[in-house]
C-alpha cells in the first residue's frame, strides 16, 4: 500500500489487537510515527515499533496520560484513530437489564474516551489539517434488542464525529471518517471483541 503518509504522526487507541493492531501495523509500514495505546500492551503491539502507552482509556486520567505522552513523543498529531471500545464483557442484554453502572462503563469507554482524545488532539489536528477516524459498529445504525447501551454509545460516537467535522472541518482539521465493524469476525461480547 502507498498512502503517502511518510513522516506523519498518529495516535491509535485500542491498539493491542484486532482493528487497532492492524491499523498500527499498516501505519508504521507506511512510515507513520505511531503512538499505540491499550490497557495491556501485547507482544504483537510491541513488535510494530510503535511507541506504546498503557492506559485505561475509560477514564479521564487514562486519556490525559495517553495524549500528553503522544504530544511529547510525536510533537504533534496528524491522525487520531478512536478504536477503543466494546470490551469482551459486553453482554447482549436489553434496556431493563442494563443498570446505571453498565451504562456508565460502556459510555465511558465507547464515547467519552473519543470525546476526551479528540478534545486533546484537536489543536494539533487543526494546525496540521489532520483527521479523526472513529471506529464504530453496525449497531450505531441498526441497533438490535441488545446490547442497548453499546448501540447507543456507538450512535452517539457517529453523531460526535459529524459534529466535529461540521465545527472544525472548515478550520482545516477534524475531517471525520467512520468505520463500522460488523459480521461474524467482529462479535460484540464474544471472546474476540474489540478493545
């Protein structure tokens, strides 16, 4: 692949496996300087040559640690890939079975992590005419009976991306790109759910 990204910089969340790891591998192969973040830094992520940050991105502190490290390491950000989300423990349960603790946990990881990362990255993205890629789910457009909180969080992530593009796109940054995962290779709540 030749994406003409040599000397660009990127931050990828949820980088330890799946789509996040594949993204890091592709970007580093294209000559991008990448900061990859995950709760657990896997050997596969280390092998990519990306600068790694271990952080719980469901917390404000974890996102701040990541973004401070990324800006220090990279000097600026051209691309933010908000991939972290779901979790292996998301069960396909309905609205009445989803309590406030589950809603909060799912919204923190699937929506607020992207809100916080975008907020920290936007000044650099605007300056460099960068982009944000939000990795979402088919559930954002076609919610099923469950997991209702996950579907709502991914729909909110899609709305966030559109809002950021409207507000900041004309200023040179924050073009919004959304990838929706679906199908049997990306089960929600299965043993290989995305983080």
